[in-house]
């Protein structure tokens, strides 16, 4: 019988119990280590919070501050009497940092109560701009308003320098204006932006995580900011005379529904511009979307001068000896066809088909004869005409300190496509010549100044913040270099004899510029406007009516130019220089000389309050007035 194998039973091994001591020691070590770390952190915090508090505050401030250049206030601009034309005024901006306002409704109510504003709008500004750091609540806030909101949650105050123009439109085209960035955009503000700009100073701003400035830190937390003004500027303008000119010019510009108009009053002995007005004008403190109104027509426009150029050409011809004062020149009874160097000159006729016979040079100016001037041009020849007019400053800028001055245009008739045409038209201001208003004033000042060239200028002096003159401008700069343009006796004859006859003679074209108290001299000009469509020729019924004159004729104190572009002929009021611009020149001369003759009266009806910082300019202006 077989035996059944029996299963072997395994003996169970007894598990050994692990010693807990190593784990306990590890845990204890870890706890001790952590306790040491926390103890170290505590000690570190103690040192940071108490022992080295100021050190870490300084580090924190450095990390939160951004160094930015702050522009100092711009220098003041005053007229020759010390009246402020442009100055810097410190204003305050109240703004909110929406990210740190925890109770927007409460903050909005407090701000609204202090500023008299709508709380709902302020709350909306805060809530809708939570991701922003700078939102303006109020610009140009008063000191009292700033004090009322100081310390409110998330509310900050920033000081800014704003340019203001007390005279407004009166001097807009000369002074110009600054843009939102504080830089000059037009006029003297643009040309002399570097001189007028205040000195840049470093200032610390509280910044966000991206280093963007949020607000200016308190004075105690930042570098001291010195208010370093830019250079001040004293102009030759007299705002009283400027007011006379603007009033008279605007009235006529509107009455004739003209496109534009300009006027200049200058001291012919020194070249100092006493007044310069351009219409339409603009408010330098307002938004200027229409750039066309910024155009200074007295400086930037260039146009064919027409008959106002005739006295210059007659003076040149007398000086060259090609005509004599008492010589009779036959004016062909109103219609002239001839030739120059064998070439036809075409047909030349007189204004309104007047018929003149023999005329002296003075009578040619009295009647403004085109034919007489054409014959004088033929005697002069193209080269001599060109060189003479260049000497009088045509075809080149005057350097009057104002932007975008036009150089005008002057072509040598001998180099023209038709020399015979050009040499006979140039003497009465057509073809080959375009001028600016300030060029005409300079040229007539040569006649008044007994043949000597002067430099038109609108700046009398620059001064520093202490009132010390840094640079003076003088109209004699060119005179010393060029000397006499023509014989002084001829210049005197043109002014005191020929051009006074234009005013006094019954047939003179300048009768409407006469005034009772002073003897006026002058010349009219009615220029056609050339087509701009490339077809050549002139526009129909489109004219520039000009008059240039001065007084007193025996010793002129002023030269005055008025030019009015496109007077509306449909009004049937006239369109010539004598009719449109002559009366304006007469009014300006009379009011200006009356004012200059009574210098003891108040210069302006209401004396302006001049800030203490700026009074030095008034004193400097007064002290330099006699040398202008």
C-alpha cells in the first residue's frame, strides 16, 4: 500500500522590532532646524523692522522712485513797455490712482464735496479704470482745492507750468504759442524755443511696478527742484500801437469781405517793428485745428507788388542817371507798343484807360503811369534793374526773427523767356518779381533812411532770470556792412517831394491816406493775382490792394504798410490800393503819431499785474526804450 506523502510545515520567523530612536532623533533634528530658521527669520525681521529700518526704507524708496527730467518755466515775453505777452503760470492737476482706492464710493463723495463736482462721475472714473495708475480728476485746480483733497485715499496732486497769453489774439502771429508738450509751435515761441525753455531739473516720481511715473513725491522725499526760468524776451512791439493797427485792419478786412489782410508799422531809422498784424488771427490759448489761420501774411505771403514798387525803380533810375527829375517822358496817350533790343514788348496800357502825354518822373508816380515806368525800365535795362532791386533787398529774406519768412522772387529780365516783356513789366511790379510785406517795409525804409539799409526786427533784447541783457538786436547791423544803396539826396527827393505829391496832388492816387496834422507820403498798389492752375496769366477780378506810406514826411517816425487780399468786388466799394488800404494807413498813422506825441499818458487803460519774479523785465524794457 502506497504511502501518502506528508506536507512539510514552514516555521514562521519572528519579526524583529525596529529601534525608534533614529526616527525620533531625525524628527527632533528637523524640528530644531526649522526652529532655528524661524528664529533666524525672527531675528532678521527684528533687525529689518527696528534696527535697520531706515536703511531698508531708503532701499524701498529707491525701488519705487523714477528719476525724470522736469522742464523749468519758460521765459516771459514782454512788449517794449513791459506789458506781458506770454508768461509761465504754475497750475495744479488733481488726479487719482484707481489701483489703491479701496472705497471708491466714499472717496468719490469726499472729492466731489471738496471740488464741487459730480460724485457719480468720479466714482465711475475710479471703478472703470482699476488697471490704471493715473486718471485726471481736475486740471488747473486752485490752492484751496488742492488742500481740501490732500491726504484722501488714492488722490494725488501734480504741479505743472502752463503758458498763458494775456493779450490773446492781439499778438498771436508774432508771439505764437506752445503745444501740449510745452514746446513752441509757432511765432517767436517756435523760433526761440531753446532760449525761452526753462532749464531741465531732475525730479523723482513715485512709480508703479513698470517704472511708470504716478505722482511727484513730496519735496522732503525728493531732490530740491530749482525754478530756473528760460531767457526772457523784450520785443520792439508796442501793444498800444498794435491795438490801433488791429482795430483798423480788422474793420476794413471785414467791410470788404477780403480773404486775408496784413499790416506792419516800423521805425524806418532802426528797423524796429512797432506793430505787425495778420488777419484772420487766432487765440493762442485755444485749440488750433485750422492751421491756415496761423499764417503770418505779413511775413510768409509773397505776391506781385504792383505799383508800390514804382518809387524804388524811379529812385534807382535817378541814381543811375538814366532819367532826370524835370525830364518829360511821353506816355503815349494811354497805349504803348514798342520794342526792346529788337523784340516787341506787346501792348501796355494805363489803369482805367487813362491817357497821359508828357510826364516827369514825379508825375509818373502821382498818376501811377505804367507806360512811364515801362519806358524807365527800358532805359535801365534788365541787368541794372535786377542788381538795383537786389540791393534794395528783394529776392532775399530780411531775417526778421519770425518763422517761414518768404524770400520772395526776383528774376533777371535779361534771362527771362521774353526779356522785352519782363524789362517793361518789372518796373510796375508784374512778372519776375514777388515780394513779402516785410521786404516792402525794408525797401521803403531805405528811402526814408536817406539811402541806408536797415534790418527789420521784432526782438529788442534777451535777458536772463536776473534781468541782465544777454543779447541786443539792432537794425544797424546791415547798415554798417552795406552802406548807402542810393544817393541820400535822391532818397530825400522821392520821399519829401514825389511821394508827398501822391497824397497832396488832386490827381494823386493816395489822397485817402492824408491826415490833417502831419504830412503823409506814400504809394498805392493794386496787383493782380497770378493763376495757380498752371495756365498762366491772371485771375479775373482778383486783386491785392496795398498802400505803403509814412509820416511826418520831413522826418519820418513810422513807415506803415497795409495789404488786403481779394477784396470782394461784388460789393461795389472799390478794390484799389488807394480806396481799400489807403484810409487804413491814414488812420494808423494819425493814431500812432498822436500816441507817440503824448508819451506821458498811461500806455494802457488798465495796468496789468506783473508777478514779482517778472518785474525786472518791465524795468529793463523801460530803460532800453529810449535806445530803440
